[in-house]
C-alpha cells in the first residue's frame, strides 16, 4: 500500500498507525556495493593511493574494465579483491517510506536493531530509533503488512500556496479541461510543477503537445527508463500527433487505442494477458506484480511464458512477440494507471496554481527549498513571470519568504549565517540590533541589505560592529555592577551597618561614573563597500547592479560538439559576485581555447542571466 502525504505531517500519520495497530516499526534499508564502490573498497584493503583508485573508477563501468585502464597497480589483484566486495552490503539505513505492521510484537517475526535517522517532520533532528532488520521484500513474503508512508514535498508546497490565497479553492475538483493550464505544458513553462522540473520531461511535454488531462497522466507514466529506452515514447508521440497506427488484431486495438498502440499502464498488461493469453484475473495480476518488481530474471521468464500462452491461445507469433517485447520493455518501470492519475493530477494542480496564483505558488515553492543554490533558479523564473523580488527587511520580521502586494519578500532565514535565531522585535536603531543578535547574524543582515532602513551605509555598520559590541559589553557590565551594588547598599542600610554602607556607596558611585563615561566612539575611517558583492555573498543573487566586466577565475571546462560537429565549450567562471556557467560557441572557442586552463585568471564580459553567453574574454 503506497501513501504519499505532506512531509511536515508524516510523523502524524505514523503516530496514527501506532495508535491504531500498536505493532508498527520502520524498516531497515540496505545499500549494496556496486562496481565502483567495490573497487574503492578493494583499493583501501590493498593500500592503493586514493587518487589512483578514483582515477580508475572514472574510466570504467564494469570491474573487468580495469584491465583496459593505464594505471601502475596490480590489476589482476585489484579485480579479484573488488569482485570479493561487489554485491555485499555497504551501508545500513532506514527506508524512506516503508513501515512494517505485525499482528503482535515485531520481535516475533524479525530481528530488531537501532538505526540513526533524520526525519523532516521532526525538524531534521537525528534520533536513534528501532527498525525491523530485514529486506522489505522478504518481510512481505512472510505475510506481513508493509505500508509506504512517503513524505512528498509537493503536498507541502500546495498546502502553503493555498494558505496564502484569499480565494477558496477546491483543489480536488478543478476543471481538468483548462486550456490555460494545458498551454503551460505546451510552452514548457513548467519549472516548479510536480514531476516537470527536468529538461527531459519538459521536452516530452512539448513533443507530446499536451491538450487534455489524459495526456498529463500518460506524460507522468511514460517518462521512465523502460519506455524511453525502448522507443515506446516515440511511438506514443507519433500516434498522438497523427502518425499512422497499425493494430495487429482487434483485441490489441480495444486495449491500446487510448494510448496509440503503446502499453503505458499495468492495467493494460492485465487486460492483454486475459484477452491474448487466456490468463485468469489472478494470473494477470501475478504478471502485473512480477513486471512491477526490479527482478530481471523473473521479468524475463514471465514474458516468455506470456508469449507461449498467446501462441497457445490461437494468436500469431508476431502478436506474441510484439506485445511480449512491449511488456518486457516497460518492465519494472510501468505504472498502474491509478498511480499515474494521482501523480498527473498533482502535476495539474501545481500547473493550475502557477497559472492563476503565480506569486503565492512561487513563494511556497521557494520556501520549500533548503539550500540557496536550489532557490536561485526560481529567481530567474520569478523575473520571467514579472514577479518582483523584494529585498529582506528586518522591520518586516518575516523569517520565511512572504507574499506582499508588490511582490515576494526575501525571508530573513534565507540569508547566509542568519537562520531562525535572529531576534524578531521592533528595532529602534543599529545599537538595538547589535545588542539582540550575535556578530554573524548582524553581519548577514547588514550584507543582505536587511538593515538599510536605518539609513546608515553598510560599510560603516560593518566597520563599527566590533566596537559597538565592545561598547555594549562594557555598558552592560557597568549596568550589572550598578544594580548589584544598589542591592547590596539597600541590604546594608536594612542592617544599619555603617561600614558596609560606606563601602557600597563608594563602589556604586564608582560604577555610575564608569557608566556615564561609557560612550561609543563614532567610526570615521570606514570605507564604501560594493553592495552587489555583499548581497551575492549572503544571498547568492543581488538587488544591485552587477558590473558587466568582472574579474574571474576559470573553475571548470567541459567540451561539447555542436550540431555541425564543431567543438564548443561550457565554462564555469568563479567571480566575486557568483559563479557563471557560460556557453562559448565554436567560432569563439576556436579563437580563445589556447588561453583556457583551470585556475587561469581573466576578465570576462557577459550578461547576468543564469546561462549567459560569453561576450568577451581577456587573460590576465
């Protein structure tokens, strides 16, 4: 049983299962050593230098490929040792979604061990928990119930979008024939939409010319390694866009005409098994289960048995081979239609929200990302959607990104080094901010422009920060001593102890004098700073104008052949503002390539978009 729910509420679902069934436990997961990992383990055992082993693994696919690699190692020994490690358990974990339910105490069915986990619903905190120590396939074969309770981030995005929208929307009853939504798929404006972020999926949506909800369902189901690698996707697109379709028999046409003679869903496999091979419903369901698992040998045998049954049932060998090969090609990657429909509808919901509530949707989407590098691509998308990104402002006090009339305001916790520890109060002045926050937080706020409302230059605030902290420390020490001596003096007066009274009067007067003399010297030797550079440092993007010509260092060079077979390059330049992934076309690359090397210092001139084209280059 497969359940997808909000990541933030996954813990609630598990708590419910525990209360309902009692004997509920997470299941251990195992990662096995593949070819490259096995070679690395073997290298450790044999004492081979790590850099040499890493170089070998970059050049091979299979362990035996080591013989074809130039390396000063005992290749035969490395191969034998690597094969010893291959396929063995490399690490343990806790399965991302699998939950085991047993009739009584779990220990009666499987060993139990402790495992460290990090659960998003627990705030990401690492805890030790008990897990059922067995592969979930084996546990299922014992007759035990395994549930998949998977946290799906998209559901959190949808929920957070709806919370920001004033209109009441029933997302479970949307118009599934909305032309504006289908246009989003046709134009590939799908960044942020469920299952649609990858370039491959977006290309498929464009090629398919999505114009109905059935296409969205098929889109989700077809973008899988099996259909893509076997040509089934091309066949579907050809049929969808008016290409000639030849059905080998009426039974095939009855089942596959909705998907243009291509097997897209598990239910179609079951129907074909009944109509062509004479399978009972139970036998058809068993075939569905086998091809849904990642066990190649069982898939091979099941499809061969299917072909033989089709011929025995009176159909031609051509029909048996045609359908049998399709089933094998779709294999372990084929969806059942209910699953594809659920995911397709989720995709449709996100596309609908992006069409009609782009500001709220993009804000929720950005808030769902943890790392700054994951947020930056959505800045370009907001720009394309004419959504203004507003600079962070400490006065607003919004820890997360928030929707405002003018646009989306950057959340304070997004700022590097600030986090959720920033003190959200009504600040009177710069001194007030420094007094309530540590040095890292204050620096982050200054650099991001969140304190520009104070009308003090950022350079001055940064220069004055240390002296401000020293001043406040001295001032607070003096205040504390004044309070301590005032209290001591009152106690001495109550005791009528003349000696003690004189002592604390002297000390109180001294600390009051120190408090009066405790002043902050105005910083005069501060320098102007580049707001653009500061913002990029803590935000990874800027609200200020970036100079077109920038000092840069070449960080990465990746060669590529263009459509004419000519060599071009994708080069990553590191600058004080951010990294630039620049495209250098063949004509320019031919002129410049001799000057390019990793680590070379240069000046570059390029646009400020995410994937800029290099306009000019000068080696320094």
